[in-house]
C-alpha cells in the first residue's frame, strides 16, 4: 500500500508542479502534513542535500522520501511517480506543438505559466528562509523571543550574502565552493533539523 501511495502522491506533485524542482516544495509540505513521512525540518535538510547533489531537485527529493519511506523500491516508485506526468505531457506537447505553435492561445498559455511558476518558486524560497532563520517550535516550547531566531543560520546567511554579493574578491568564486563550505560549517558548528 505504501508503494501505491508513494506513486500517487509524487504523480500528483509531478503533474501540478510547473516550473522545476523548487516548484515541488508546496506539494512536499502538503505530503509531509498529510502522510507524516517527514517533518518540515527534514524537508529543509532534503532541500539542502538535493541542491548540493547532482540532478534535479524534485527528483532527488522524491528519491529520498521514497527511500526513507519504502526502501530502494520506494525510492524507485516515488521517482517514477514524479517523472511520469512530465514524460506524458512532453510527448503530447511535442506531438501537437508543431501544429499549434503560432496559435495565440497557445502562446498566451505558455506566457501565463511563467508567473504561476515564479509564484510557486517564490513561495518555496520564502518557506525555506523561514525554516533556516526561525525556530518556531523552540519558541513555542520556551516562550523566549530570542529562541525564535536561529542565530547560527542568520550569521551564516549574512556571511554568504557578503561573500557572494558584496566582496569583489569572493563573489566570483564558483557556487560549488559555497555549497561545500556551508556543508562543512554546518557539520562543524552543529547545524541541524529537529
């Protein structure tokens, strides 16, 4: 039953997440709330790992969730569930797009998808920022305002912003450098989800 549920949940995600891997995040939050396969903190960790490993973010996350929920077969089924809608849609579009490419309705539809996918990606980014900067659960437990903020995360974000946007000597470094450095800093200074 878990395999059928994995396929169905990730099929829906793949069908409606227009705009790439980051657009799958609202659907992954919904899966987290509905199934309990992973927490929002674990999702933040999955995003970090998926962003720093080769391959599409959505596929990496589907594979990870499938593996943690149903082993190797679960990883395979969740990944197939996520990519199946794209394969079907691309085959259909490729077949008919040539004939209708100059149609104003088709062009308008593609143009209308841009702000929708931008909104999904923006919402996902905002949620990731909230998870990285704020510790709502700790604040609820202690009631102390200072516990609301993840100070290590805020300091790291400021440093990364400075190095990538302000400092002329370091802003041209390859992004892989920052990914590896952030991973090492996270391990050394004990960054981690709940």
